[in-house]
C-alpha cells in the first residue's frame, strides 16, 4: 500500500514539507497557478522530493510520472 494515492495528497504533502516554498509561492501569487508558474528552485525541489518518494515506494510509478504542482 502506498502512502500517497493521488495527486492532491502528493501536492499537499509537498507544501507541508516545504512551508518556505509555499509561503514564497503565495507571496508571488503563483500558488494555485500550476507547475510552470513556480520558480525553478521550487520545481527542482518538487522533482527531487517526488523522486525520493518513488524510490522509497511511497507512491506508485504511475503517480510519480503524472503528478504536477
């Protein structure tokens, strides 16, 4: 059984894990505008974090391939 089962759970966990990135995103008013609106640092951190979830089998391979901010 995976720890995260859908994109919403993964996104919410990311923002909870990195509150400084969430605060910056809200300040820039890009929080709900999708992945391409985020800073390069935020996108890179998300990809690395997502990769670690996948390697630790906390999410399915399919979810890892499809989830976006």
